[in-house]
């Protein structure tokens, strides 16, 4: 994995497929099974991030 600071609050990350897959799998696990003490706002942000990720992956697929 490589990280680059583009601006103070913006990073660019480059992942190998398996690295990104591990992060997304962990995020999905937390979003689905988080204990009650995880703030709902945090879970909502995580779920939105996963929705954007899923949409972007669909956009990468070649047209049928």
C-alpha cells in the first residue's frame, strides 16, 4: 500500500487488490456486526463509504 498526501485533508491511496479486499471485508463486517457501543453516526459514515465504494466498483465494470 502507498499513501500520498495530496492536500492537508486529502490522501491518495494505492492498494494491491488483496489489500483493498481485506479493508473492505473488515469494513463490511464492522458495519453489519458492530457492538451497541459503536456510535450510530460512525456506522452511518462507514455504511455511506461502502455504498460509494460499491457504486464506484460498478462504474469500473465494462459495459455489457
